[in-house]
C-alpha cells in the first residue's frame, strides 16, 4: 500500500512537471496549413509545387530551426517536404505499355500523408506506365501536428473533389480510379455517392 502511494505521487509529480513545460511550437497552429486551392482551376502541377513549398517553409521554421534534422535518417527539410507533399506520376515518354487513358487519384488516411501512398503509386506506375497518377494532401496534414487542430472533413471532401476535377479537365483520361487508404477510402466513397449521376452509364 505504501509503495503504491509513493508510485502514485511520483506519477502525479511527473504530470505536474510536464504541464509546466512550454508547449512545443510544432503543437501550435501555423496559420498556413495545407488546404484546398482557392482557384478550382489551378493546374495540379502548380498545386503540388505550392504545397511542397509551404510544407518546406513551415518545417524549416519549426522543426529545423536549429539546423539539425529531427527525423531518423537525417532527412533534409527539402526531402521531408517532398515526402509529405502531394505528387503526380505522368506517363513515360515513348512508352507503349498499358494504362493509356487511365487516371488514378490516391487519397491517404487520417494523420498520414501522400508518402503512405508512394508504394501503391510506384506499383501502379509499373503496371500502367501510360497512366497518370496523382496523390492529394488532405488539409491539416503534412506540416506539423498543430495544424490538425482546425482540420475539417468538408475540406478533405473538397480536396478530393479538386483531385477528381483535375482529371476531368484532361482529354486524354477516359477511365478514373479512386484509390483510398483508410479515411481516403471513405472520402472516395463519399465522392462517388455525392456524384452518382456523373458515374452512371
């Protein structure tokens, strides 16, 4: 009984100390989280570039402030931003392989990033070298944990819609496949439910 009281007091004391510590900057909102492009006609390649630039800026200020990499593998801020950001894999020049006319939109899950979809994208690209593969970044993800405090599912649905529209503008795409992981699957299904008339033959 005495040992239990001492242990309980020690744990309480540790929690008390932890509550007095200043909150790390990466647990606060940055004011510029990943979001939905304000221009619905923004080219996907520009969306990718702007998203990665924003991630790199935020990580550089908050996670690499002392110049050292906070990640295993000693990734640079540019490498970390590239891994976390949206991406696209375009058809290979001169390829005669399968995939012509096919588009694949990859949607990651909660608390993940497009990096989680890289292996799937690589497998699809290998199987369909003439296909176009794009991965979106869910708003509130990809930067720092603090930006997840204000994320909304309506923004996730909006970025899914943006990704689909980016394919609809391409005359070369005749078949579009939505590929989701976890929450990304739910977003893909929701998009299909909300646009069922568009997908009926």
